C-alpha cells in the first residue's frame, strides 16, 4: 500500500538524475511547506522562497543512493 503523502521512489530517482519534470514534481510536493517557511509577517518573502527552492534542488543533485543493501538483522 502506497502512502499518498510520500513522493514515489521513481520520481526521486528521476529528480536526482536531473529530469526537469521530476524536479518540478518534487518542488510541487513541497510547495506548501516552502511557502510556509518563507512567510514573514504574514507575507511570503519571494527571495526566501526562491532560496529554499534552490537549496532543495541542490540537495537533490547531491543525493546519492546507497548501492549496498542494508545488513540483515536477525
């Protein structure tokens, strides 16, 4: 059963590979949180919003998936 509140794994993989549509999906997914974080005195600070988006995109491109499987726990 998929959690509708999570970004699909495939979208994250595509976004980390630089696919523009997937990056946009990630930005859309977090858009409400980004706007909330950019609120100052009841107004959205556009510079802050843009900075948060730039940092999220930069983090996507730096993210690396661990190729090694997790050790099995007994």
